[in-house]
C-alpha cells in the first residue's frame, strides 16, 4: 500500500502544495506579504507560494502526529535566534500563521477537531488522508530520472578502454622481464669481487712494510761489523 512514509518528504510537500492551490478556501491573506514566520527569522520568506508550502507541511504533520494543536506546531516550526554576542535562544514560530492555516484546512474539510485521551487538537480528516495518499501514489509511480545524458552502451565503452590499456601495459612489462634478471645477477656477483680486490690491495702494502722493517738481530750484526 502506498503511503506518505514511502516517498521523499520534500517532494510530497511540494506536490501537496500544488493540490492545495486548487482549493479556493486555502489562500494567503493580504498581510502575508509583510510578515516573518517567527521572531527567530531575520527576513520574510523568499518564495511567493510559501503559504501553501507551510499549509502542506502542517497537513502532513497533522497526518503523522494528530491530534496536535497550535502550541506544539509553534514549537515544531520554531528555531534559534541569532542575538549577536549573546548566546542563541530558541523561540517559537508565529502562532497567527499556524492558527489561520489550521482554520482554512478545517474549512476545506481536510482536518477536524478531536480528542484522544489527554491530547486534543486537529487530526487528519478522511478527505485530507485521501489527498495525501493520492499524492504519495503519484510520486511512488514515477520512474527514476536519468541525470546523465550518455547512453548505457557509451558508458560500457568508456569503461572497457582503460581495461584494455592496463592489459597492454602489463604485457609490455612482462616481455623484458627475462632480460633484466641476468643483469641484476651480474651486478650482484661483481660487487663481492670488488670488495675482495680492495681487501687484497690493502693487505699488500702492509706486508711490504713488514718485510722492509729490520729485526733486532740484523741491527746487532750491523753494530758488530761497524766495530771491526
């Protein structure tokens, strides 16, 4: 079963606002051009159809949370006010706007007054429920829009090209692999040879120095010869 919970809520409100514009009893009063939606707001709404957008949002909230009154709706649509250097403070939304919209929705037979235990306020009427369910069914029946202009076949071609390049590069790398290996082995073998040669060269001058140095016996014989 199609319901308001199975569709995007922003699209549901926009579509419901278009349906509410067709109802003559739901219209923005003359003073709506000059008011803000609450004291926490700095400016008036930028959209021209903001009254019907707020009416659609209140109708949806009444469907979900009813029975609900003006006080709770003021809290829902309130917000924090920027007070300069002072900390932000939460302020409720305008009660006049919400009260007038609820009266218009009740006049259009989309909501009605009811009590449920300790709670009292407005609940969704059968006419309002059918309106929201109808809009939800229209949204759920929509086909997903393709944002990209390229066709699926073109996308496949684009994906295949880099794969082919990668395969070609891997084949090119594999071919000279056998030629590079023996060169590395030769270099590795040559390194220890150089070390051995260096060690031999360092040993030779040390041995020659040892041979040239005269011993004590040689010095004694030289001394005897000198006396004679």
